[in-house]
């Protein structure tokens, strides 16, 4: 059996969860995005850490 070093993995999982949560909340609050909202929701949830980052870089419309 492989021993997992949770001291290294736990912070990454916590950061990923917080990033996902913030991106979903922002997606719900914003009126318009670059592309359909349902597609951004799928990208945020399924593409792990890169999904929320892509949403904040590409998906949000500049005000």
C-alpha cells in the first residue's frame, strides 16, 4: 500500500475547493459572461484547478 502524505495534499485540495466555490458564486452573481453560463459551470466543476482559473481569466466580461 502507498502511504499518502496528507500534509502536502490537504492544502492543495483546500485551495482547489475554495477556488471552485468562489468561481461558482461569481458565475451565479454575474449577469453576462464570455460564452454561455452553463458551459462555464461545467468547465469550472470538471476541469479541476484550471477550470476556475480559466473562468476568471477568459470567462468574465470586463466591466
